[in-house]
């Protein structure tokens, strides 16, 4: 199985919104996303180059690993993520 790697905040935002999450609160440093009746919002820092690995993994579990990796391959060319490509 591929390894979860951090993505830029904007890519995480797009991924969550594609899965029905909405920004419910925002400040200059973070977004808070919620979906339906989920108890806790998903916090995503936006003032970073890449989201921390712990948050990336949490989001991959929320949206599904396949969709997370699809977004990864959209953001990062295959030559950087596929060890078989030289």
C-alpha cells in the first residue's frame, strides 16, 4: 500500500469539499470543516506549505485512501510518487 504523504492545504480543502465537507469556521491560519452530523470538525492549517502528516492521515481515513491518493497524483506528477518511473 502506498504511504500517505502531506498535501498542500488548498488540495486538502478541495478534497474535503468534494466529499461534502464545508468550511464552518475560518481564520487566517486554519479552516474548520464539518459534514452533516459529525461530532468534531476537521481542522486544516492553511498557513503552511504542506499539512502535517498526522492531519493528512486523518483526512485520508475520512475521505478514503483511494481518493486521497488520486488527489496526490493530481497534485504531484507520477514521476515523483511512483518509484518505478525513472
